[in-house]
């Protein structure tokens, strides 16, 4: 069967593979085609991550011609921190804290920030990859129009 594997906002490839192959074997074929190392790949179908050790036939909705989304995991820097992700979250939290401390105690501020971050994570996790792609496209268009 032929499966289309698409990177969010990026390239795609068509992989010829059997339902009796594992997800890991599919990742190796994607690696050959797109040049993305297997450990940095996360394959998503219908909003769920595919397990490396499962056969493709384990997933009943994966059929000939279906599309899988490929999420490319960020590489960890040598200091042990992720490049932009943690820094962005830390910056966001510190800016929220700076503003909220004008109106609330330190413990209330931390409680508000923690609840806000939990709620934000839940809402972001609920977005489909199509939603994320539309959001990314809109943000890129905004950046291009301002430059």
C-alpha cells in the first residue's frame, strides 16, 4: 500500500509499504526519503501518535492512500535544554508573573499562572494538525506582511 507522509508546513513523500510492516520500518523508509533521522520522527494519524512497535495493520484506519502527519522532534542542545520551546515558555511565564504581581500576592500569581498554563496546554493539545497548519500559515503571512 502507498501512504503519504507529510511534514507540517513542509515536504511530503509517498512510501510503499505493507500492512504487516511496523511503524518503525515505516519511519526508516521516511528517513531515507526525507532525510529526517528516525529518533526525531513522530508519526501522527487521526490525532494519535503511532507506536514504533505496532504493525501498521494494528491501526484500522491506515489504508492505501491515507495521509500521516510527521512531527519532527526538536534536537536537545548539549546543555540539556530544548532550543526555543522552554525559553519561550519561561519568558511567557515570567512576563505573566511580572504583570500579575502588581495585582496579586506571589502565591496567587503562581496559582493563576499554573492554572492558565494547564488550560492553555489542554486547549492546544485539542487542536488538530490541520488547525495548527492553518495557524502557522496565518502567523507566517502576518510576519511576511510586517517585514
